[in-house]
C-alpha cells in the first residue's frame, strides 16, 4: 500500500493579497479562471492553492509530513507580505492510497453479495465502489485486475483499518491471475489506468 495524495487545508488569520503573492513567488494566478493562486513546490513535491480568504490547500503530497511542510512553506512566504499572519488551524481532508492485490477480483459476484454497501455499474464506470465501515467518508474503488484505491481517510490509523477491512472482504473473491485468459477480461488495462487517475483527481479537488 502506498499513499498517492494527501490533501491538507489550513486557515490563515487574514485575507491575502494574491497579486503580490504571485509576483513574489511566481505562482500561477489567473482570477478569471480559478480563484486561487497555484504554487508548485519541487521538494517535497506538492502544490499549494492559496485563496484570498486566507484558506490554503496543499495537494499532491505523498505523506502527511510533506503536506504540513507545504503549509509551513506558504506561511514563511506570507510572513514577507504580512508580518502578523499566522495559521489558525490545519486539517487533513483526504488521504488517497493505492495497492495492487496481484489477483483478479470477481467484482460482479462481490457486488451481488454486498448490494447494500457496494455499487457497480460497468456501463458508466469500470470500478466497484465499496463503502467501508471504519469511517462514513471512507470508500474503496476496486478494479477487476486487482487495483484498489481507498479515499476519504483523514488519519494514518484510518488508512490501516480501511485496508484491513477491504482485504478481508475481498479475500473470498480473489482469483489467481494466471487462471484467467485475456478474453475473459471486460475492460482494457489502459482504460482502468485512466479511471484511477480520474479518482485521484476528483478526490483532490478543492473549493473555496
């Protein structure tokens, strides 16, 4: 299991002059397109979205520590513009994790056996969406080839609990990959990869 995206938000104690911020940092700020100034950090790799209201969103980090670093970096920059600025609070909004179970998953049978907690409509989306009991906001998206994405976690403990739950629930539906031939697969691998990217993008979206 690996973390592929951590979304952390912070609230500063004042409104921010985004034009000055963009000029100082080289951040991308096009107010007619998006209300936030976007600043990419290379080490650790993440993106900061800073709104005029004083809200800052860090996306793209691969651990909570890196996301916190991004927020603190934003604070250090803002101190050059507003010497009294400080962080009111920070919150982890979403931790997105991914793993490959190295087996095929019979998602059709799983969906039939778990109709209450699972949603599967292959005509609209090739993944099986499963609500998890560890948290109301946590869900797993399972693909037939064994890729699983879990979104909605806010702590690393919830991440661990969610993976324990989904692996236990999927265990009876696992099929060794060599037992299948390609003509039994219902979706192309490249299409699944695009859907994984779509899930990560959707769960990384933020609003003012």
